[in-house]
């Protein structure tokens, strides 16, 4: 196979990346998602130890593997943009690690809710930001956020458990609300602490952005999607 010429290689990156602020924002976003996927892998692998059956353990381990499999494509794109994937992830370690420290599940069912509700909220936030990206990067981000089996597995297990012990529903509903608050705090922290991401959301002369009213509507959508997930689980939001 013939090697790409320098001209062909340069065409692989859209012209929008000639704007250094936009490039920095994309690198930030891909770095945040990459570290989020790695953290999800680590957490799911650890949560598998709480699984009540071998079937459950294998299901969670499979989810963990699927999360980790998404990292390579994100890192490849970061490298294409001339950045170091590990340096791109570094600014987000503290915020994401803090989220997980504040939301460590106490048992198997809390771990299931976190895998479905907590990860879902983070994914929704990144999908909102993806709307402001070039088509190639948007497609990569959306693909990296695809469900890897959380929904069917978690909903089935949680609904069955609540059916067997209705009292469990109240405790898990409170846990879901806590996850919602922590996830929104993390999302706001990530966006606020990175100037390039803030600028991306604000827009520019050649790109639409979000004013305060639009940001409010975005967080309303995040809240509504959270309520939908909780309803799927049979829990009050």
C-alpha cells in the first residue's frame, strides 16, 4: 500500500483545526473522555468483585473490557492533532478521580446504578459538547459514548431486585439523586476549569455558541434524561 503524501495527510485534519483554540478544545475534550473511559474500566473491573453470581461477574467484566477498547481510537485522534494523549488526559484526573471517590458504591446494586445513571449523565454532557464539533470529531465522540450493554443488564437486575424487595427502591432512588448532583458538579467543573472548552461552548464568529439561557436549557435536558433513566430502573428521580 502506498504511503500518504504530506498533502494527503494534512487533508485528514479539517481546516477548522487551523484555529489553535478550537484544536486545544478538542484535545481537552478527547483527553477528558479518554480518562473517563479508563476510569470506567477500572471501576467496573473492581465492582465485578461484588457480583453475586458468576454470570453477573462476567457481564460486568465484559462491560469493563468494552469501555477500555474505546480508548485507542481517542488517543489516535489526539496524536493526529499533534498532542500527547497522556498529557491531554492529565488535567482531568483530579476531577474524575474526585467524582469516583465521592460516589464509591456501598454494594452491588449501588454499583449497577452508578454504571447506568452516573456514566449516562457524563455521556450526555459530552454529547451536548459534541454538537459544537467538526463532523469527524463529533462522530468519534458519539461512537465512544455508545452503550456497551449497561442498559439491558442493569435495568433487568435492578427491576428484579426491587420486585423482590420494594424497600430497596427508596435507597437506590436516593443514591441516584446523589449521583446526579455529583455528576453535574463534575461537568460544570470540567467546563469551567479549561479555558478552551469554555471558549468552545461560548462559540465564536464562525461557530454558534451557548448563551446563559442555552446553557440552562442544556442542563435541563441533562436532568430530563436522568429522570428517564431512573424511570427505566423503576426508581423515582
